C-alpha cells in the first residue's frame, strides 16, 4: 500500500464544556476524494481547522507524506500544500476578482501577471472568471470560483472544501464536480465536507463519519444508500416527514406586481413579483442566496413597506401595514438569520417568545408585560418542539442552531398563523431537527394554513412543497406543481429560464 | 499568556462587580496621579471619599451637598440610560440642561414678583419642555436626514452655552443688578423658589423628581413592553424591526425623554442651588451624567448608587482642591478615569480570562 498523503492519528481537541474531536484517526490517500460526514456540531469544522493550522489540537498528531505535520498557522499549511475553500466566503465586494485573490495570497505577484494567471487557471479548470469584475456583481457560484481559483493558484496537494454546494444551483454543482474530478485525475486529493448525501455518493470514494467528535464509521459511500449514510450520521433511525394529499382552499396570501428597491447597496431589488397561496398549500420558493429572498421576506413580514395593494391577506390590502398589524391579522414570518433577526442573541427565551408573541398570545396587557404568561408561552414552545435547553431563562445565543431554529419556527406555529412565511427553515440545522421542522410545517398546512417556504435546499422544497416557484435576480417565476418537476427543470428555472410558462398554475 | 474566552451567557456577577472593580482601580490610579503631583495619595483619597461624609470638620456642610449634587446627576442619567439601552446616544444632555434652565427661569422672570401657586408647576413644565425641544433637534435631523445624533447633540451643547451667555448679559439680566451679568435671584422669589424641603438634608424638589424618575424608569424598563422594545432595539436592531418596533418612533421617544429629564434637572438647579441664570451657570452635570449612567449599568437602581458616588467625588474633589491644593483638572481626570476603567473591565462580563501555557512548536 502506498503512503497516504495525510494521516491523522488520535486527534483530540476540547473546548470548555464540549469535546469537539475525540481520538479522531483517518487517512487521505493521494488522488483521493474523501468525504467527511456528520451533523452540525459533530466536529467536522474543528478537524479541518486543525489540518489548516487555524487551531492546535490538544493531543494526537498528523503525518504529511510520512513526516510530522503540525501547522501553527494557515501560512504553514499553505506552504505544505493544503488549501481550503470556506463555507462563508472571505471576499470584499467592493474590490475586483484579481485584487481579492491577491489579498488571500502570501506573496502575490504583480496584479497584471496575476490577472493573466487567474484567466488561465480558471479556464483550464472549467471555471471561467473575468479578473477585472467587481466581486459585488458576481453570483454566489462565481464568488466560489474566486475562492477555488485562489486555492488552485497555490498548486495545492490537498484541497479542503467546506459545504461547497450549499450556495449553488444544480447546474453549477455539475460544473464544480467536473472540476473536482479533473483535480483528482491530476493526483490531487480533496477533503469534501457536506451533509448532502447524494453528492457524496456521486463524488467520493471514501467517507469518514463523525458523530459527537468521534469517528463512528468509515465506508465507501458509493456502496451505501443515502438513507444508510444518514442513519450512520445521526445514529438513529430517521423519521421521514409525510402528509396526506390536500385540497386547496381560498387564496389567503396574494402578492401582485410587487416592486421593491433593495434597502442596501448589495441587496437585490424585487421586480414585479406576483404569487398566490391557498389555504392548505405549501409554496416552495427556490433560488440561490442573494436573489431577493431577504427582501421578499421583509416585504411579506412588513419590515419593508410596499404600496398597499402589492400584498393582500384574505383579500384585504396589507402592503402598508407594519409587522405588528400583519401579525395581528394572522400573517406570520420566520426570517433566515436566527441570531439577530428572528431572535435577540443576548435575551432569554422568554424575552424572545415575547418578541413576536406579545399581542397574539396576549402576553401584554395595557402595555405591561405579563411575565408569567410569557414564561409559560416559552415553556410550551420548548415542550412541544422539543427544544433542548435547561429552561426559558437561557439566552438565545447559548442554544445550538437546530434548537434555536426549532424555537423560532415553533414560536410562530404556536401562534396559529393563517399564513406562515419561512426563509431557510432548516439552514445549518441537524438532520433530526430539520425533519421535525418540516413535519411541523406540513402539519400546519394540513390544518388549513398557507405556508411559503423560501429555501436554497431543493431537496427540502421537493419534500415539503406542493407548488414551486424560482426566485432569480429579484424576479419570481410563475409557480408550478412540484409533482412531476425534475431537478433539471428546476435548475433551468433557477437560472432564469422561464420555459413554457403556460404550464404554470 | 492571557487569553480571552467568550462566555456562553453574560455573567450576572461581573455585570455588577465591574463597577466596584472600576472604582477600586480608579482609586489606585488616582492615588498614583496624586503622588506624582507630590501629594500624599492616602490623604487625598480619604479626603475625597471619606471626609465629606464622616469628618467632624466638614461633614455638616458636605453631607447635604451629596443630595444637591446627586439629584441632577441621577435625574439626567436615568433619562440617558433609556436611550443608551436602545443604542441612541444623546451626548448633549448638558445643552438640554441649559435650555431647560433657561425656559424655567424665563417663566419665573416673566411673573416676577407676582405671587401664585401655579408659577412653580409652570416652571417645571417649561423646564421639561425646553430640554425636550432641544433634544428634538437631533431627533428630527436623525429621523429625517439620518444625521449622527452623537455629533448633533454634542455640538448643540456649545450653541446652548452661547445662548446662555447671551441671555445672562441680555434679555435675562437683572435690571436692578448694577449692570453685572446674571438674572434676578430666583431662589429668593418665593413663588418660584425650589427650596430645601427638609432643613440641612439637601433634599429639594429636584431630588424628589429624580427619585420619581428612577421608579418610573424602573417600571418602564422592566415591566412595560416599551422597555422591552428599547432593549431589543439596542441589542438587536434587526430583530427589533422584525418585532414591529419603528426605529424613528423610538429615536424621538428616547431623545425626547432624556432631553426632558435633563431640562427638568436644569430648571430645578437654576431655581434652587444655582439661584440664578449666569454665564457660568452650567457645571457639566450633563456630561458627568454619562459616566453615572454607565457606572450604574444603565439600571435605575445602579444609577442612584453611581450618582451618589459621583456626587461624592465632586464634593470630595472640591475639598481636596481646597485643603490639599490639588488642581481642579486632577479631579476631572479622576472622574474620567472612572469611566475609562469601567469600559475596560467591562470585558469581564462577556469574557473570562484564561491563563494558557504556550506549547513549544
């Protein structure tokens, strides 16, 4: 057997209160695409940060081509030939592509030479880039190309990719995979982190599964079903959300030719957005991040006012209403960003229950807060949605992403909305919490509410939604039934091709 | 090596321990400062913190002064704290204090020398209105044109000082005052005088108003939905908008409230301890109150304690200046250090300090 490129033995790293990695051992061979699988909080990030020199492990050691390897800083890791593409891009929107690439390099060449290299390398790997364009004008997929190209310019032996497809359309994913396969054929290794099991099955030949910081399994993902992989990851049998067929009722939410200028310079303006949602229906709105999702949610929640007729609820115009008035009617929302938007990080869960529940749940009387009722409301959310926390006095930021998301979604569902709009309901949420949230949304629709699910996760939309519309550059396609919709058709819609719109409902 | 580690939740203990720690550190650094000036540090610190209250020589005069000084500080600081919690930075309380005093004095001088039970209440309303109106300038500029309320409110202090100077040598000058700048003595005009309510305690209507404001603010911040919205806007502005808090309304409300409180403080001062409008009427209570608000953790009860402590440094500082010949700037530095240390040690409520041994590479 040949010597592995990178061998990790007994790596352990603990933070106060949690052991992020415990005795992790695995190997990556030359030219191997290795998947690192695990739920949020399983320790994937800690592990790759150790490989990339961002943190120092407490115990254990690493071997790079048989030699001891202990990078104290990312510069040392890069010098050895390790490159990393982060899930959250570190790019400056106001600078152009070449300048951004130069900023991430240890010894950048003159910008003119660099621009030529960027053009050459990005074309060679099928990810064409114009070095002179401003990053602020690029799509998420193109921004990722900037990050990947920056890595490739360093001629890495090992490329670490953290959740690379979470911001891509299906077509962009295909392009990325072609590039990754080309890299593999050149003998480069890739450590691929994801929770999207189908992708891993399509791309990787080896997988290491982490749960609670420990290696709980190794396998060849091509030989396992996605369900089997998921169960390895979660450690229990997965509950598949399900619901009975629905009969559409009256139109509860209608948006007509909504135009909205983006509130910030790098936001997306909404252009002539129209949609209708009926009682009992779940409308899935797909689209890559930054195509107007935040603005659409703001326009529906009342944070962004529109002309009165642009939004109507049960036939009454509400576009000029603020969030409180819309909530009073029964139009409720849950934004994407949990900390700082849907919830106040430093406030207790009781206070966060008050944040949207104050009037509908009668937690306030004559302006005075009924602390007991607020607490009881928070407790009932915690109980019904299985939020794992010591109690309602805990600050929101102390909760894990999945638990806080269950709280946020639960808070709105417990208020018996007639229309619920959610943005990225399961983003960064572990598999079991995601299944619980999806089930809750489906139960809500079953009970006669209209639900709008804005999501970048197409699998999620296909799983829960009855109808689908794509948001692209601030424009919303006509909606069509999910039944019979192929991934390819969705990809085209997301790319902005309207197709035969007469098939729309 | 020292390392900072973020706490999962802000520490309740350190939230209240940091002000105490800041006071101790200020005493140490202040002592060093006084030593550098060639004074005995222990004598100076004792003179500032102990003698005004307990020395048989000074206490009879100093003790009532405590409430006289603490009253306006607490009244202004309580108003400021509401805005600060919402992230609305009214730095110009000094200006609102001056305008409040001018408005209150204007009512008194208008009626002089007529008797009437209604004159003093009218002055109270005028004082609050003056401070409120002066604070509405930054509020409206911010909500209309998105100007920075810190700058606008601060610069308006200097405008207010000019108006004060113009008034004390112009429209409000005492016609019987032999041409000296300054208005008639309002505290000697019975219908308008803010008298000591209990002899030799320093208790006057301004102190009463301060305690009412403390109780009112406590209930508003901790029991009322408005207080919740204020805190929400300060901690998570986006979540506040999502919850339905209108930012413009909150700005007008917070600046208006703090302005009215500062105006009231100015009015009680000019009709009582300061006796009249004069060029040097203002004594920077409006700026010191910022320190009081933070030292009191923006909490009404904390502000009462902080106000009393700060009043003590005023009185003790004067005493030290008088008895030990400390320059008055040294006392101001001393007060400034208090805020400086408080902000510095504040890191402890959100972070814990860890000692870590750097491993050899």
